[in-house]
């Protein structure tokens, strides 16, 4: 619980987008691509990370371990 509380507050302290990432995501959305995130991170924290990085709007789905049947690297949720 203590780790989750700390991580929720500091989840983007050392995170940044690669150069051109926002433009690429925008281009993919404009071309009709449907984008999703499949992660082992807690879903609510993953959504917060995407929001703080300013890219949440590009994704149709964010699938974390509370939603996924099996965790990565199992490909079942991706397939």
C-alpha cells in the first residue's frame, strides 16, 4: 500500500516521451489506427501516466492486470 501510494504520486518523475512520439501517435489516430496499451502496471496508474504525459487521448483501451486474463509476456490479451 505504501509503495502504491508513493508510486501514484511520483509515477512520471523519471518518465518522458521520446522525440516525435506525440506526432506519431497523432498521425496514427488521424489515419484511423486504433491504439491500446497492454501493461503489467496497475491500470489506474497506467492511465495516470498517459494523462500526465499528454497522450491518453490517443488510446482506445488501457488494459492492466485487473482487466487482463493473463499477464505479459503471455500473448493472449494482445491476440
